[in-house]
């Protein structure tokens, strides 16, 4: 839990739009991870982690659509790599594992959202994701300002 919270703190401190505002609230982060781990135990999501020297340096989540008519899709959430570990292929490796897990679970369509005109949007495009459109003021950055979010999708 400590490493997952630290990973999230690093992302928020870097200004990533990952659902948390500054100042970082460790209690809220612990609650967040406890809820996500509970959902993983129920098979509603998968949490993947990248390890380096037995330390979590990256993470991504895959949330399975529960509706009967949507069981072919899943949502990619919160791809995070520690700042001091970036540019080493960790994010690409995590996303390749997302594809594998999605296929293993019968998912053929992946969706995600990311801050528009930001590095991750280009990264997802390089992985073959297409833009479905942009939504202004969809989410807040850690500093409280609004950002435009791009909704993206990819068929497996």
C-alpha cells in the first residue's frame, strides 16, 4: 500500500490529472487504493504493477465493463510511471500487458481518457489508439485548473 500511495503522490506532485488535487491527501489515497484492490479481488478490475528491485515503479488498471451488452470492452485507467523511471519503456510494457489481460478476458475494445495535448495522448496514439473526441473542463489538474480531456479507443 505504501508504494502504491507513493506512486500516486509522485504523479500528483508532477501535475498529472489522475483524480487527485493538491495538496496530496494520503488518507484519501489509501482509501482509493483499498477500494481498487477490493474491486480487483472481485474480478471487476485488474491492477498491473511494474517492479524494479522489488519496488513498484509503475502501474496501470483495466476495468471491465459489467453490462451484459458491454462485456467486450474495458477501460484503461491511471497509467502511472514514477518520474525517475520514465523513458525506459515501462509504460509501453504495462500497456502491452493490458492488451494481453484484456484478450485473456474476452475484451476486444479498449477505451481511455487522457489530458488533451499532453505527452500521454501522443503515447496512446503511437500505441494505435484513436481519438473519439474532446471534452472541455472534463477534469481538474492537481492545481485545480480545468483541463480538456481526449476520449480514446482501440480495437484489439
